[in-house]
C-alpha cells in the first residue's frame, strides 16, 4: 500500500481527523501520547494501592499506640492499688515512733515495760507483714534520697558525710520510700 502524503494540516483539518490519526500526528510531531484509558486505570490503581498501604501503616501504628496505652494504664492501675495503703501506713508511723520512745523510757514497773515491748513488737511485725521495712541509717553514708539531714556535727572519728545519729527512723513500703530518716550527718573538723 503506497504511503499517502499528508499535506500541511491546519488546525481545522486536525480537528476533523479521527482520534487515531491525531495520535499518529502527535507522535510524529514529538508530543507525548495522550494516556489511554488502560493507562489511566493503572495509574489510579497504583495511587489507590499506595494510599491503602499508607492507611494500613497508620492503622498498625495506631493499634500499637493503643496497645501501649492500654498496658501503661493497666500497670498504673495495679501500682495505684498496690501502693494505695501507703498513705494509711504513713499515718501509723508516728504511733510506732511513740511506742519506740516508750520502750526506751526507763521505768521501775517491769510489767509496764514488758507490755509496751509486746505492743511494739506486734505492731512492728504487723507493719512488716504489710510491706513496711525500717531503714538502717546510723553509720551508713548519707543519701539525700533516703535521709533528711537536720544537723551537721563535727566528728573526727567518723567518715565524712556519714550518718552520725538517727533522730527518727525512716521506712520503705514495698521497696518505695515511705518516710525519710531524720539524721545528723558527721563532717570532719575544719570541713
């Protein structure tokens, strides 16, 4: 079939050509071909697939954040339950302090002294069963997280920054500080 020569086409002539002929002319002129319907559908499919992947990623992230929030809330709830008694136990500590002072007070009535000792032991044992433990402070290095220093005393016989005397016992409740120990801290002379 002999090739037909296409004379210089004007814009009016181009409008009358069929879509196939127009595509051939555009291609010959170096213009990019117009996307076909299949290509448009494929591009839309790719765009939707990418959007779906992004939404799935967001969903997974939100699910993970919610799971972390749920676990953290549950842990905080359990801690609140576990340490709810801390306030009540802290309110009982002054009673234990008074019993300890009564134990140390000299008396001529041995039955009275024995009764105070028994009450102190039972009360102290009951608190231990609940998780309250006394802090040993005297002779230990000063720790501002456990001790409240109310006085510094010069003592050349004791190491620098050591608890020289415990004025009020400190306590922990299930490993957490319930009350700081009130202490005197030793410093070397001239420090």
